[in-house]
C-alpha cells in the first residue's frame, strides 16, 4: 500500500540530530567471537543441557506484570541492564549456571561482583572465564556441573 511505499520518517534526538537507522545499528553477528566460542564449548561439553546465549539477568526472575516491581526495587532495575554471555539449563529449562567471558587484562568490573552475588542468591553457579583460555569440553563440564 501507499504507507509501505512512504519513506521511513527521520528520527531525531534532541537538538535536531538525526539518529542512526536501525539498519545502521545492526550487529554483524548476534554473538561476539568470545561469546560464540564459549557457546560452542558449552554445547560440546553439555549435550544433555540447553545453552542460552546473551541473556538478560532479569530474565531469570518471575516478575509480576507491569513496571511497579522495577520502580520499587533498584536491584531489579540493575539486573535489567546486566547480561550473561551464556546460561546453562537442564532439559526442563531450569537454569543451573551462568557464565561470562572476559578479555585478558580486564579487571573484575564492580558490577560483576554484584552480578555474582545476585546469581548466588538465585542458587546459580557463576563462572567468569578468560576468553583466550576457555576450558576444553570435559573440564568445562566439570566446572559447570561440579
């Protein structure tokens, strides 16, 4: 129809600056190279488990409908901004471990300490692994399930 033929409207930020189009913001791949390698090692190590990639921490919670919980609880707003590189689940989709990869030489970010605390509260194992020395599948299986 005519609406489909019309050019997309220009979206502007404050002061009349044009925002990039969504096409310009598209990632070349859904996962970064370190995330992809972690995912592949986990799939090889845990064929009897489900591996979820690039997951928001808040998705581990069963929040009530609406935004009231997020408005009242700073922890939930914080978790909304945090992502996990991979979450390992049993076959029934119950999460058992959360993993992040980091580049060598990168210090523990303060929010990662809080992230680890929140995951322990949720009863999940938290593993932080160097991107240049990921464990082999057998060792990874022992780390995740051990």
